């Protein structure tokens, strides 16, 4: 166990001032939630925005709304390498998971395999995921999906604030979600955003959200304590502490469809105050660090031509032996190099026997070979240089 300066793999700093603003908005009741919604609607120029307690709730609500419009369709195509919350939300919505293999060079779909996956006639929607903030090719997915009557759901959980060719991520598909959870592009400790420019979808989402309870006092207390803890413990000088506590299970990924589904509380909406400027600043900071790593010779898995992504982590593919050494050395030196999801969706034990479609060998390879490098505001240039050195040489060749 390391005691001393330790970088988290991803972080959105939360200040006391923001926590105070969250507390102030608690008093104003739901006004804060309503004004956050209005700001989002105006910024994204969409007709509909809903705020809920997490990204996975947002996705479940979206799927429930789509299912109501097309009850005869029950399959949801998702990338075979993605956050476990995605298949958990599909399961929670009572739908079937159809994982499709990915292209390791882009972390987006393997397009040849995707065409086959979309042809069953029972596919309700396909999820396009901007992993780490790298833009997925939503237009290409829409070209394949729309003629087949399949909706495109943009999973922008990790990508709020990014743009592609002058268009904002979150407005590229039929409907989208952002996560406001810890370690995402922008965070209010917990929360989820649904947005769509389609009024029929928007109305169906409104109906689904109306059925959810509001976050109560217990939820507020939890979020408040979490915000206080995060504002301190996410700092490199203290992060070794939560990292050393096994019951916090930091960085662990579990499949769990039994999450609580509620509407977003006023405290979190208050924490979001000033989100536009803060998001822009975060994006600029992270991009600068990504460019630094690239200039130092570190190659990201995905590319982002014509895009201004809001990268939350810098993904790199290495061989398995090198990955082990990298993680070991990063643990020793506190550099925030981290594993991502432990397995492909096809390898999730709880889903065995329920998954549609075939194997996903490329996603399984990516699960074994991917590491992420930190890009958040606490990462210094000196850290980046050490990380780049580690990748370029030290933990590199040799071994085995
Ligand atoms: C985090 C995440 C989610 C779920 O968001 P939560 O707020 O954690 O529920 C969904 N999809 C992706 C790709 C994510 O990274």
C-alpha cells in the first residue's frame, strides 16, 4: 500500500464554494433543478431535458420510453466493451442485451459485424458510446439504424462538453444521456441527464420520469457527505487514503441492475452551478494534457479527427505483460495509470445464458490490454512526463 501523493485515474474537483451553492439551492427547492434543466435545454438547443439520479437511471428511462413506443421490439445492441452499467440498465428495463464486437483501433463498433446484429427485426435501439470522451461515429450508426426503424441512443456518459465538426456530443443521435457521477466529464457527485430534440421521445421520457420518486433527505445527506469527502479525498495528497480502504471498492466494476431510480435532487443541481464555464475549462485542461502525452510519443487507442473531445482519460493498448508491469509501477509511484472494465460484456458472469449474438473476441482482447492514463486538473506536467517515460521505456520491453 502506498502512503503519499497518489493520482486518481479520473477526477472532477469539487470546491467548498460549490458545496455551499448546493446547500443554498436546497432551500430554494426544485427551482434549482428547473433552472439547470432550462440552461441545458438552451445550451444544447433541444426540446427536452430530464434530470435523474444517475447515468444508469437515465439510460433505463430512455429504454423504457422507447419500449413504450415499440413494444414489439426487445433487443438492445450495445458495444461489447463498455461500462457494466449499460447492460445493467438494459436488464433493468426488461430488455435483452445484444453485444456487438468493437474495433480495437477506435473502440467503436466493428461495422461489418454490426450490420448482421441489426437485422433480426426485433432490435429496438443501438447504443453509441463515446468512451473516455472520444467521439463515436454516431452518423454512421444512424445511417444503418434509421432505415431499419432502430433508434440510436447516444451514451455520452463520459463525454459531456465534447464537440464533433461543430456539433455538440449529446445531440447526434435520437436521444442521449450524460452521467454526472464521480470521475465523469463533469460531476455533481451523482446524477444523470437525458436529452432529445424529438418531441415524441421527449414526451415518452417525461411520462417515465414522472413515475420516479424525487430524491429525499436521506439521498441529500448521502450526496452531501460524499461531496465533502470527494472535495478533500480526490486530491493527490489524500487519495491514497480512500484507495487503501478495501470496503470503498474504488475502481471496481460490478454488474448490478438493482440500482435506485429517482429524479435528481436540488443539492446536486446547486453543485452544477456555473457548469458551462467549468466544463469548458475542464475540457481545455484535459486536452492540453492529452496533447502533451501525444507529443511525448504516447499513442491513444482512438483518434478524434475534426473533434474537440472532452477526454476524461487517455486510453492506451499495450500487451498483457506490459500492462501488468505498468500497473505495478504506477501503484508504487502513485501515477494514476488504471485498468478500465475487467471484461467484455460477453464475459459478465451474471449475464451468461441471457446474451444474444455471438462472441466478441476483439472486445475481450481490449479488456485484457487496455489501460487509461489520467488527464484531470490535478495531473502536473511532471506527472505526465513520468507517465510517458513509464510507457515509452521502463515498464516496456523485456520480461517473460
Ligand atoms: C458511467 C457510465 C454510465 C452510467 O452512469 P452512472 O452515473 O455511473 O450511472 C453509462 N455508460 C457509460 C459509458 C459510463 O461510463
